[in-house]
C-alpha cells in the first residue's frame, strides 16, 4: 500500500494527520526534480516520490510502514555531501520527518492492539469488582442490625478484590500510556498525534469510560510513593464508605465493627 503525506496541510489518502513543518522554500524546478537529481542514495527505503503541490507545499509518498522498521532518521552523510544544495538537504530532512510520522502512527497501532485486547478484559473485571463494592455498601441501608457484621466482612472482601482489579488495570493502563507517549514524542506537531480512542475504534474496542492517564501518573517519584490512578480513585471510595460505617458504629456503640473498619486496611 502506498501512503502519501503532505508537508503542512490537509489530510492525505491514508487519513493520517499531516506533518506540520516550516514551509518548503519555493524552487523553480520543484520538489520532484530536486529529489531525483543525485539524492537517491539518501532517500528512505520506503520513499516513492515527491510532488510539489504549490509554492509552499510538498507531498511525499511512501510504501506502507509496518511499524517494525527502524525509526526514520535523516542520514548524517547528506550534510557533508558538497554535491547537495541546501534545498535538497531541506527536502530530504522533511522527507524523513514525513516518514517518521507515518512510521510512528503505524508502530502505535501495532503495539496498542494486543494491549487493548488485554485491557478490555481487565476493565470488565474491574467494573464487576467495583459494582460489587457499591452494591454491598448500599445493602447496609436495608439490612437488619443482626446482619451488619457479616455484611462488613463481605464488604471488606469486596474491597480487597476491587483493589487487586484496580491494580491490574493500572498495570495495563500504564503500558497503553507508554505507547501513546512514545508516539507523541516522536512527532513534531500535535496534529500528528494519534488518539488512543481512534486506534481502539479501528480495532472494534470501545474504551469509553476507561481511565488511561498520562504516563507520569503511573511513575513513583524519589520523594514519595503514591497510588496509581484507578487505585487512588478506589481508595477514595473505600475511605468514604469506611468513614460512613465507622460513624454508624460509633453512634450505635458497636465497637467491634469500628475496629474492623480501622485504617491500614490493605
């Protein structure tokens, strides 16, 4: 499959966002001629052609990328080649910029696909665990007093299961966040960044409601440890539930239940 990508303007036939770069200087002979006059040895292996769209825009065409190739990078040798003009060096460099965008987008799709399949299963498990936590807490409102202690134990069990499900989710979410961050860091312009939801939709995976934060949210700092995003959200829910039940235990002088709801729960 042939992919084309224009420098600096509208979408190409691969539906990938364009590379946003400084305008290519207009030349009398145009990009096509400049890219065939002694520059072939510097072209990216997937490069097919260059088309001067107008004075400021050039469209590069490439064979399809798999995402497994080495990251496209301008050959340093071209900067030491006296036979090349500055216009040719500029076009070659921008050819590699365009190639890098297409490669990074394909690599992201390649890396994200198996992660999304695993993530779908883990989010489903988390949803069940979270719903169980909510349901067991809400059951206290209609539960007879003589069943409260056994329900507290069931709630604590639900908390532990949900905590593990949240941790499992954050593990796969961090891997997805790394894939997204790697693609974004590879391109020069935000318009060339690929949204994870777009990739998921292409694979038929609905990620609406998923919590995938920036990769930095999953990394501990040298100064303090912190819960990962979904675990932190769950801990807030658990703390609120425990505080409510502890208040009831205090008001009803149920000290045994109060001790069950003490801190340091995990």
